[in-house]
C-alpha cells in the first residue's frame, strides 16, 4: 500500500512509497485513511529540520492530522466498521512521568513521549493504519471530511482549557475580549472557539483581503491588519498563533490586568530584540498577568475539539479547507500557495 515517507533529517527525501500492511502491534483497530491534513510541522520534517524514524528503521511515514473509516475493530473497543475516526498524535513516555501516568501526555515532563508521524512512530499518511482503541476518537459522521480538522482543533481545545484553568486563580474572572494574532488554521480555530465561548473576538493578521479576512468576519469577529488598531484593545485573553518574533514581542504586556497570553506558535531560535525588561516586568507583576506556552493535546482535548466542531457552522469549516490534493500528487499539498488556509491530501 502507498504511504508518504521521509528520511528524517534529510531535506527533500520525502516520496510516495510502497510499505507493508501495519503490524498488529500498532493497535487492534484497522483504519482506512480518508484524508490527511498538512501543516508547518510536516514541512519542517520534509525540510530535514525535525522528525525521528521508529527505532531500528530509516524512514518515517509522515502525517499526523488524520481522518479515516474503521475497517476492523474488536467488539469491546466501542468502535465499529464504518465509524469515522481520528488518531491521537502523542503516546505517553515509557517511564511514565507523572503527567503521562495520569493521561496528560501533552504535559510530558521527561520528553520521552512519542508522536505518530513526527517522533519515533509511523504517521497516518498511509492508506491503512492500525491504532489502539483508546487513541482513536470517534467523530460525528455528519462532519464527513471536515473531521480532518480535529487534530488542529485539539491544539486549541487544550490552549482554551489551560487558559480557563489559569483564569480560575482569580475569583469571578470572566474574560470578555479575545485577541488572536495570526489567521491561519490555528488562529481561525482559536477565534472560532472564542466566539463559541461568547467573547468579543478580534483577529490580527497581515492580509488586507482574501479568504482569511472573510472567514473572520463570517464568525462575527473583527479583523485587523494594522497592528496599531489593537494597541488599545487590552484583551483579557491573547492567543498568539503566528510564532513570528516581532508579533510575540508586541503581545507581551498588551493584555488587560489579570490578562492571559497563550503562546501557541513554534519559533526558530535566533531572533533578538531589545526589550525594556523593567517595564515589561512591572506590567506583568502589577497586573498579575500570565504568559504561558501550550502544545499538543490529550484525549480530553480531542473530545472537547470534537464537540466544538460538531457545534460549528459546517459551511464555515468547509471554507477553511482551501485545497484538496489527490495522494498521487501529494507534494503539491506541501507547497505554499496564495489563499491557502488548510490543505488536505485525499486518500480515496
Ligand atoms: Zn511523560
């Protein structure tokens, strides 16, 4: 069967390969892939910048934003043939650390977790994969192809979960305003979940027009392309989804008192700025502000994400998927083209 594989650490080594059927040791549930979403992590792996093959193997099957139909599942798994499922990406570390032992592998403390399609486990960019029932999330069949958005949505479900947990440190903290920086898939899903929580949502991105602008407005949120427009906004929650160092610098200290900044974008090291640490520290201390980072998601977050997608407007979600590429032309999905938001590879 066909799979997209890569030699981790070697740039432009990705290819469409013929691989054996998945081993039973991957899990008792056999899934036939419907679609695969691609993201910046996949591009980073293909460029040789990240990724690890399974122990004893050279190539890694790529892909972590999955969607498939169950073909075979044991009766006790709670899954049945035909169910639409998405695979969880991370697996707990083998020790396990206290977080992984409690099912919060997204908070792994020793870094020895593994991830499908990224770190020491084959991914979902293959025509059939196997998975453990407890790492498969059944989704509402009415979502259809939109279920491929579940994994990126789970990242935001975690970001929101932790934002709200932090917020509860203060009595009666009830956020009213959200600023999201970046209107890519992550930023748009952050904005969607902010609207679902009843917040006044603002999104800052560079584009002056185009599908991202329209999607923000269709949510009932306010779109800004000029950073000076949001200088006085003072949001209660700020979700930084660009990973762009100058944007991150401008976010620090920009919230209302007791504000929470969630950093959700990953950056390359090497960007240096002069920052008035005295002034920034003064603001953070006197305002009880929090800046925290958030990555990955555990099973509870995938369930929260499945609920969020089930409640969302399906036409709006469909507009996020701006390009669909057949498996034979998989490499086109990894190109960045104007107007792209979420690009997916069709396996059927
Ligand atoms: Zn761990």
